[in-house]
């Protein structure tokens, strides 16, 4: 029994020498970036404040914000990398056209997926859910009936109202 304990002790000592790194070994140090916040507002689908821990490009920030929404296309800093707290204010496109008339509205009962996603405030997810709901329950009687569609709430309905119709 004493002999077994001596063998176990010797093996433990040898294993500890094998697995414990020597002081000459170098460790790879990963840079520790402090967190920073980017606030994006203006002509984007989802204006919000986001926290990042490493540098991020404008294109990535725009993806997180859902993309442009009626934005002035002259403001596109695609290659700019953000690594400190900033506020990005995307300017709206100045539109001097006529107000939206009933003939330019899109009928949500007959519109295809590509027509639906061309509507401001309509995301791909909302358009897909609208089509699924329309197939399962039939045509919408009113715009307010969109409240039953997944991912469409009352604020979204109010944003969509100038661009859609049911007839």
C-alpha cells in the first residue's frame, strides 16, 4: 500500500511538471477594448443606441438599425470604422413631390412580397408574416386588421397607413 502511494505521488509530481507552463512560455494577449456606444437616428428603420466592444463599420451599424428609410443618399460613409462613442444622424431625403394619393398606395390584399417590402416601414419579416396571415385568414377588411399579423403593432400600422390600402 505504501508503495502504491509513492507511485501515485511520483506520477502526480511528473504530471504537474509536464502541464504547468514554464516562465519562459509566452502567452498571447488579446487586446481588451473598452465598450462604447453608437446611437443611430434619423432616416433608419430602427433608430437605437447600441453598445460595442470592438471596432465596427458603418455598414454593420446600418444593418443593426434595419437599413435606410427614405434617407438622403449623399450621406453614406461606408468605409468609416467606429471605435468610440458617437451619434450618427442620418438625414431624411427632402421630397418635394406631391403628397401620396390613393392611386399610389399598395393594396395589401393583392401585393406580392417584392411590392410589400418596397413600402416604407415594411421589413422582410413583416411582409412574409402578412402574406402568411393573408393565405390563412383571407383578405383584410381594413388596415386596422393588420394588428393580427405577427410583428405588426399599432405604431407600425400608423407608419404604414399612408402607403397602403385594402381596396
